[in-house]
C-alpha cells in the first residue's frame, strides 16, 4: 500500500456532534468527483473532493439519543445505524447499508445528487436476508454491496459467533436491480437469489471475512477480506491479516496484502474502490483503513495489485 493520508475534516462540529476526523471508515465509493467514506460509528458521510482534496462531512440523522457519534466510551454503541456497505445506483443515487447485526441496524441511507438524505427502514429486506441461513449463517453482518450487471451483489461477513447450531459464513447473494430500485421507492420486498458461500481461508486460527467490494470496468468484482479476532458481530478484535480477492465467474482468487516493506498488513481495511489500470498492467485501488481507535483518523491509501489475470 502506498500514499497513505489521514482523513481530517479540519475542525470538529460540536453543534452537530461531529468529530474533526473520520473515526471509522467502513466502506468507500466513488461518486462523481467525490470519494465517499462511510463511517460505522458516526452518523455522517465523509466526502473527499478529488479536485480540491478537501474532506467535508455530510451529516445524517442523529440516533435515538440525539447524538451522531457512538461508542463504548459514550455508552450508546447500540444506537448507531452501523453503516457498513455502499453503492451508487444507475440513477446517480448513493445508498449506504446498515450491517443488519441488530434490529436498529436494519436501515439504509439514500443520498440524491443534491445531497438530500433519506433513511429507509429495511426490516423487511433484512428479514429476507436473515431467513436465508445459507447467506446469513449464525449472525447477519452485511459488509459489502456493488451493482453488478442487473443485480445488487451483497457480501455477508462471516465473523459472528456460533449460534443455535449455525456457524458463521462468508457468502454473496443477489437482489435483482430493478426490484431493489422499486423497493427503495415503496415497492415490494426483493428476494435474495444466487447465494454462494465462500471459503476465504484463515491465518493464526482466525478466519477471513468480507469487508468491502467494488466492481471492475470489465464486469468482474474485487473484494477485501480481513481476519479479525472478534467474538461476534458486535465487538471488535485484533486484526491479524488482510486479503485482496477477485471474483471471476465461478473462480475466486485471493492474495495477502502487504505493506511497503513486503510484510503482511495488520491494518483493518474496510473500504475498496477501483481507481485505474497503470501502464505496467498493475491495478490501483483506493482503500480505507479503520484504526479501531476513536482518537485516530481513518487512513486513505492506494493499493496496487500486480500479477492478476
């Protein structure tokens, strides 16, 4: 990984309960001339203008306690939307997804091109995801979403605990794009189809789990997977490895991500977006690392991938 930079707003906004930096980058998406960083513990999107380099906060509705910042130290972690995935629709709207790990996290945020914000209650959608045990496993934890052809491809992160005889699973599943668009605007609930469980491997006894994904120009899909030693979907743990992966039809390829010294990274990479193909044939992606410390800003970096098919 190269060219890392901390994501700073320049100043906090006490009136809106917003910190002066991106606390926990959980997803990343290119939206016009902006890179949008989703946060899972602050109800605000970070908008990085690629021309000026300025990062601004787009405030989202506060939680039930009136706050936009959440965490164990504040005592309100259970009130956050826990936004963990993001996509851009063909009509230009941006959609961020709650993880679904608790009922309060079954919400989606829809942002139009004029930055108007609407929160969509998603209990019916998430109930359908949870009902597919081959997708949700023991604990639903949605971590990635991309538009892929005529489908919305969802990524389930298998970092939960064993519950009622069910094991955590990593899986992908599809919602028909037209049906999802109709549901966002009040239509019937779309059904999850084409569920596929994926074995991402393990390191030091810790299983890898999906953390984000992005569509490539050629129609293939790239993803990130982290090995986080967490006891369930609610609590964080030590990160012991991170992998880059590629979905190419029925084939899935994965490789460990290394730092500039060539050592396996221990960063918690939770955001991935395609950027460019270089003259030497390598690929470049933007990635966001969640530092898992509220006092440290999330970091935006460049990930270079070589030796791909």
